[in-house]
C-alpha cells in the first residue's frame, strides 16, 4: 500500500515539474518572438537580448519581462490593430463598391453609346440593375 502512495506523489510531483517546464518554454518563446518582431529594437539590442536568452534562459526571460513586459503588450495590441485594419481594407477591396442602380444603368448606357455592347446586352444589364 505504501508504494502506491509514493507512486501517486511521484506522479504528482512529476506533473508539477512538467507544467513548470512547459510554462517556462512558453514564456521563453514569447520573449524570443517579441524580441525579433520588434522593429524599434536595434540589431545590437536584439543580439544582446538573444545572448542573454540563450545562455541564461530562465533569468534572461525574467529580466526581459521586467524590462520590456509593458511594451510587449503594446506591440501585440498594435500588431492586432494593424492586421484588423488590413483585413478590413482587403474585404472592402474584394467586395468592391456597390453602385446604385441608376449609376449601373448610366454605365451601361455609356457602353451602349460607345458600341462596346449592343441593345440586347444593354437591356440585360438594365434588368440586372433593377433587381
């Protein structure tokens, strides 16, 4: 019975250390991605932070979070806002501007007058615009 209890506590302790290890890796990678994604940080600054994060990963990540933690959130929010603006611009560009029926008929009339379309095609475009 004693070995079952010991095994349970060993598993619980192993699970705790596994959780700590995965959490530390997530923090370390987040610091690394933030460092390389920051356009305001100079090349020498990135090199210094990279050396610190590679050779002293635990301490380097803690120092990075203390020194640049607030600006990490600001950069992340700015990046999200830029992506949303780009997405909205793309959606508007892909959807195009919906012209009023009168302007669609006027455009079709210009095409008819120029000879690019015939009367049957003009009537078809006019019927589409009215729908």
